[in-house]
C-alpha cells in the first residue's frame, strides 16, 4: 500500500484545485459536491466545469464526459479476470470506483502476483473519500478567493488539462494528435464555432492513431 | 439543467466502467478501435485546451495564455508533476497579465 502515497497526495491537490475552479466558475457548492460524489472522474469533472461555464448544451457536456471516459472500457476489460469471482453487485461496486489511478495500482498489484481484491477496494475507496474531501476543501477556498482572474486561478483548469495531456503521451502519434486537436479546436473557437464543433474536432483527431503505422 | 448534466455524466461514466464487468463480450476489439479509444482522452482534453489558450473568455488572447501554456508543457515534461505545472501556469498567467 506504501507506493500509493504519491497518488493519494496528487488526488488531494487535484481535488482541491477542482473545488476551487468549480466554485470560481460560479457553480453552487451542492452541484460541485454532486459531481465528485456521483461522477467521480477527475479530467471529466474539469471538462464539465469548463463546458458548463461556456453554457454548452447539456447533451454536449454528457457526450464529452462519455468520450473522455471511454478508455475505462479498456481498463475494465483488462481487470475483468480479477473481479470475475465476485457476485454482480460486487462487480458493479468495483466498477463505480474504477479510475485511472485505482486501475494503475491494481494492475501493478496483480502483475506482482497479488491476488487480493481487498487491495483494490481499500485503495479505490480511499481515493473516493479523499477526492470528495478535497473537493469540499476547494469549494471553501474558492469561495474565499474573490475575483479569479486577478490571481490567474481561472488558468488552473487549462494548466491541469495541459499537464494531463503531457503526462498521458506515450507514442509520437499522441503528440501529433494532441497538437492537431488543440490547434483545430482553437482555430474553430476563434472563428466563432460552437462547442459542438470543438468537441467533434477532438473526437476525430484520434483517427490519426488508427491510421498511423506505429 | 446542471443536475441533468451531472446525473447524465454520472450514468455515462458508470456505464463505461461497469459494462466489461457486467457482461461477457466474446472476442477482442479490432486493433484500430482500441488505438482510437486509447488516444481519445488526450484528443478531447487537448481540444478543450486549444480554445482556452488562444481565445480565453471568447476573445483573442493578448499573449499571456500561450506563453503560460508553453511554460506548463515544459514544466510537466521536465518534472513529470501535474502540481508543479499548475503552479507555474497560474503564477505565469497572473504575472504576464500585469505586463
């Protein structure tokens, strides 16, 4: 469990940042807490805040969250063998708490020959509790800061996205996809295109990976 | 409306997390589909970054955001730390906007 501390620390910081930027964007404390309680997905929650503050249509918010989280299909598929012994309710509970972080920790644990699902549940639920507490702390701080643009706090969400993208890059094709998506989306936004067009550009960019040789 | 977005997003997220645990799908995804799914989050998040950097608050940037974005990329690539990147980005944007 010891190797989980950096992940827990990052969760605390990112969760607090989420609470701050969500509060600064004008969302109500109950709505922000609701996102962390029910959606429980870091990058998508930041995306929701940004899209809601741009007054994007509800369907676009939900579709963007779906796109960002589609990768969980792959993660859950790779963990399926380990949870197969659980009854359906247990598997659904395990699925609710599945995040990039709990997936990475569980995969490491099982690759080292670990068999116990308790490891997964303890870690995944700890992340959930911490994420929600950090969100509330951020909401409290965000309410006290005042005008977000004065301290550059409004840029925290963009900086978080950039960091997520940089850390997620594995192959040269990822860099091409990220730059293409960002440039096309930025150009569309400057031209006055709707959020729908911007998200569609993002959803099309990974086709580069499908056709790239390596 | 916001609560519909929250519950809709919650359902969408739970669906993709639970589907492989709940039902058994025979066979494997074709390579192209799985490469698409793997690259999708990076692309969607990058698509959210682009407009926020070139047109924050729906108007052409005065230069602070692109410079700060470059600093964030450099910091995260160098330190491999999200936190360091966010701190550098926020401080840089706050300073650059004063110029």
